C-alpha cells in the first residue's frame, strides 16, 4: 500500500493516502496526533459527507490517542471506483488502513452510513475493536430498503444531487439548529454537492442491501449507540434494535436532535465517546 503525506486544513491536521487491497486510494485524515501507546480513534462519516464532519467532535474529544477520520471510497478525497459497493468491502477498507498503520485495534466511531459500516466491521472483525460507538444509524433499513434507496440514488442520477437538498436538510438538522446556525448549513451542502452521482448511487445501493444483524453476534465488546430523539432517517426504534444485537450495549438518546448529531452537538458526542473509551 502507498502512503503519502500532504498538508491539510490546519496545523494540527494532515492526511495520508493509503491503497487498499484492490488499489483504491483512500484519504485518511489525521485530526490529532497522539501518543503511540494509546489505542487510536477512527471516525467514519455519513453518506455523501467526508471526514471533515468530525472536525468539531475531534476538537472537543480530550484523549491522548491519535484521532483519524477516513474518507470512505466514493467519498471526499478518496477514489471513486465503479460499484458495486458493499458494507463488507468498506469494512475491509478499514482493515487495510489499520494493517497499513500497524494498528492492532481501534476505537471505532461511525455516523449514519459510517455507523452501518462500523457495525459491519464489528461483525466481521470483532477482535480489531477496542470499543464501538455508532451514531444515528441502523443495522438494517427494513424490507422496503432496496427500492427506497434505489429511488433516492436514481433521483440524484437523473436530476442531480441538488434536487435532494430540500429532502436532506431537515433530516440532517433540527429546525432550531437551522435557525440559530445558518452559517453552518452551507458547509454540509457544499460537501454533499461535491459527490459523484454514480458513487452516490452505489453507496445508496449498499445501504439498501445492508443487513448486519446476524453478524453482530460475533461482537461483544464495549458499545455505545447514540441517536437523536427526532431522527426520522434512522429513528430511535432502529437504535434499540442494534442494542438488542449487542450484549450490554448502552443506548443514549439525545433530546430534540435529528440525524447529524456529530455536527449539531459535537461536545455532547465527544463526551459520550470519551466516557466509552475511559470505561473500556
């Protein structure tokens, strides 16, 4: 695998390009350098976002470990190969990153799509996890998921990603957040619109086909599940079903928040992650 250093957005942030087993170049953001003896934290972003969605959480997360954020294949500054994509493939990508960095285990945190990928990783590679935190996500979208996700992906292909902004915006953020912090909204929209429609379609298809419920029986490590109380993309009932799959998992419901709690409430999310890591 190839590793390339390159400067990023701030003095404390840099990135690496790492090649996976099928030669997909993945952009790995280093949000904070930490002590080598500490187990690292790795963030996985939501659909059509990138690793920058974790910047504020990382800033609030008071740990001594190195903190990474991955741009998944098809997203951000990573390669956008043709599909099909699968959650197993995305989980394999995480393994390839860890192997390249010679990291035996990691505190893994994922939101939305990234949460589903993290659940897949927990099922396939339970021994590589020090802890698991999944946020605003699900292990399975339900029996109508394949057609629903196909429809969304095709809408982006036929009408452009901009056609989905109105649909997405009020799923991502609470009305209160949109009103109070209007300057934050364009940043998320800008990242969303930079996506390649084909990669977006293949990612939608991946989520439509995802079902991590059975494999999750392989993982029994420390787990926290977080969901916004008003999240109607992956509602509280889906979070409870994840909890049913993982022994002794903790469920945290954040009042009045929707689907992008890491962006809307970074300090609360950081505190939850810190508590999980500290208890591990």
